[in-house]
C-alpha cells in the first residue's frame, strides 16, 4: 500500500504535464506562429508541389491559334499567367480540412501589356494546377483600373490556423465596367489600383459559383464558371474565385467571346496527335462477359430495325447504318434489337474486343478556350447487375440488362497551352469530373480508366464502388486486367461540327431512336425470385432495405438513344 501511493502520484504529475503541454504550450505555439513566420514544423502540403503531366507534350502541327499561349475573344486578347506568388494561406478548413492558398498572378511573368483580372485560390489538398486568365490592354478602353476597393472580408478576428492575415477586396469599377475577380492582400493597406483591371460590361457574361474552395464562419470562397455553357455558349471562365460573406455572393462576371472566334480550336491536322496524346486506356474486368464492339459489327452480326405497327417484319441494318431512319425525335416509332436466334444473340451479347474501337466527337467549350474531346464506346449489351447485401452478393438474372450501351469519357483540353485539364467519366445516368491532378496515367499522358463489370460505368481507379447506402448497393467492380483498349490507337473521328464539312458523320449518328427495345421492368420478378430463398420472417426487412437503399432507377435503364440526342452533345457534361 505504501509503495503504491508514490507511483500514482508520479503518474498524476506526468498527466498534468501532458495536459499543460496540450492546452497551454500548444496555444503558445499558435500565438508565436501568428506573430512571426511559422516554424517549419508543418509537413509540406500537396499544394506546395506544382502538378505537371507525366510526359512532355508533343509538338503540335502548326495551325491557327491552338496552344499558342494567347486566345482572341473577338474584342479582347487574353492569355494565362503561369507564375504565381503566395499571398495568404490557411492550414485548416476546406476540402480534407487542409485549408487553402490564395495566389497573386506574378506580374514578372505576365507578358508585356497583359493585366490581371482576378486572383486565384485553390484548396491545399491537391497539387497546384492554377490558371488565371489575363487580358491584353490595347488601350482602347476595353479594360480599366478600378476607382477604389471595397473590403469584403479579413481573417484578423478568426481563430484559425493561418500564415499571416488575409484581406479580401472587391474592385469598385468605373460605370459600365465589371469586376471579374478579387484581390487578396496580407496587410490592412488598400491594394494599389494597378493590381487588377475591370472589363467593359459588353465583353462579360453571367458567372456562377461552382466548387467550394474554403470557408470559415459565414465566409466561403468558390471557383466560378459561366452560367450558360455549351458549344454555342461563349462565356469564358478565368480561374479566379468568388467570395461569399454571410450568404451574400460577390458580383463577379465571366468573360465572353464576343465574336464567337473559334481560332483557338485545334485544326483537323492537330486533332490526330491530340487524340493520340490523351485518349484513355480503357480497362475491362477480367470476368467481363459483355465486351465492346462497333455499331457496324452489331449490324453485320444480325442487329435488326423494328418499326412500330410492323413488329413482325424487322429489317436487317446495313453495315454502315445507311438504311436507318435519319433525324426526328425519340418517339418510339423505331428501335433496334438483337437477332431472335439464341446462338446469334449470345454472340452479339458478348461483343468483340478485337474489332472494338472508340468514336470521337470534338467540340468547343467555354467560348473556344477549351476543347472537349468526347471518346464514345459502344457495347451491344449491358449485363445484369449484382447487388451487395451486407456480406451477401445477389446476382440478378435480368435486372439491369439492356440491349445497346453507349458510354463516354470526355477529355477537356486547355486551348492556351494544349494541356489536359480534366476528364469526365460517364457512370450510369450521371458521371464525375476528375482533375488532371487525380488521374492515374498509363502511358505518357494517357489516362487509365476502368469500365465496371456488366454495367460499363467508368471509374478512375480499380476496385469496388457501391451505389447505395448502409452496405447495400449496386456493385461496380473494376479491375486492372489484361483486357483493355488503347482508344488513342483504335478510334474513328466521327464528328467535329466546328470544322464545317471536313468530317462526314456516319448515318448511325443521326439515327435518333433507341439502340435496344423498351425494356420490360423486371424489378418485381427479381424480388419475388430472391424472396423465395429468404426465411419468411426476414422477407419484410429485406424488401424494406432493398427499396430504400438501392438506386432502383439505374436498374431500369432502357436501350439508349443516339449519342447525338444526349444533352452533352451540344451542352456541358451534367
Ligand atoms: C504578402 O503578399 C505578397 C504578395 O502580395 C507576397 O509577395 C508576400 O510574400 C506575402 N507575405 C507573406 C508573409 O506571405
Ligand atoms: C441528320 O438528319 C436530318 C434530318 O433528316 C438532316 O437534316 C441532316 O442533314 C442529317 N445530318 C447528317 C449529318 O446526315
């Protein structure tokens, strides 16, 4: 007993010391950090590394304005800053709670005569890949210095982990001019008027906030993008950010390509090396039964065209699709189906990787400051789904299947420098954007993308993704197997409207009805089949969970309509 007491006392003392270190000393370090530059105890953040594509870019054949560092927007010539100085950094909050960094486009780097339109900000959880559009001042009054600055927010009274104090300003523009971004400083002093320029209102377009960059107690910053996006929309986004204080969003405009100038788009000669540089390797699951093919292969192997009211007399489709009805709407008047003979059906369902290739559609985006290269893949058949139900896997026999499946990957290329900026992956009825910083590269600058087993939804990484909740969901299984297609080698360019008549679209693109019959809905059949195998007392619970946790709509997809009728053909993705 006598021995025990001193030991407890020692433990208690060490506990007190630990508590002191955590509560008091920790705060002291923080206080010191706010006064002088922080000691280098902070581990390096991802943002402190500059992202670069794994390989150097090819030398593009000469063309008009593609990858020439500057772009004509009709009345204004713009370029991109490539060097940035850190103005202020927070070390917590924002995506992954790693904070964000605010950058000033470096004036030493901005070519003679170009002016900053907005500062840049990025979350710290990714490598730096900043861009910031700068405008050439031709002294014709298209751009003007602000008359004053309005203080939007500062971090002085905020107990946050930060390097210095950040001050966010909005330029007060002369009448008839608009602000396209904010200025950030690390001192209370108002920025000098030559830090930023306002742009004539007629040369701007409506902008909206997009991705969240950072926020603290009623203050948030977001990236911006034009509200109106698509091949005909001419809004240009700048890589600047917009601040929101107490629910009020600052008034920040986007630029506009006023004369629909397409000179920065790649020429036909430039498209081939561009597609070869960035088209993905598509990996299929080693157990994939329903592989891709081509529309021509499907037609040659017995694909049939049905006409409503004359269902008994389907017609064979010519291998180039030239006897398919052209144009019109998806009115149910026609549809395609597999051959009725079961051996022929099985052959068609399997597809054929040896003949498979990608079909490429190229289109301008963001007022032709970006090129979207859309890589389409065709599968004659989409296989049935598998559901994960806690530790059990339930394979459906019909649910989820449909004839004809079109999936796509969109490569978004920056027309100032020819670099791949992001890719979009189609997933069931939606999809996701993946930044270049998060792409897994396979061969030089080609992204690796993974097609899920049976459903062919695209994912940026191999493995299992569950669509659902609570351990119950639709399985999307992806694998890096020996089954893959290098779409930069096996492809045909089928459409690029901006090049006029240079590319003739195959007739099957202009067929606007469904590539498979309207599917019967098998949900009830499948449920009944599964319920028979489950003990009676569990059936109620199963039904409840099944309908509550599963994306049933995804399983009811029908044969898809033509790729040209998808909203992304003329519009932005999603
Ligand atoms: C303050 O901002 C300027 C750029 O405006 C930058 O050069 C400087 O390094 C910043 N100071 C600190 C302590 O981050
Ligand atoms: C597509 O079909 C429509 C309607 O028949 C027609 O006007 C158009 O020229 C066709 N386009 C092509 C590329 O064949």
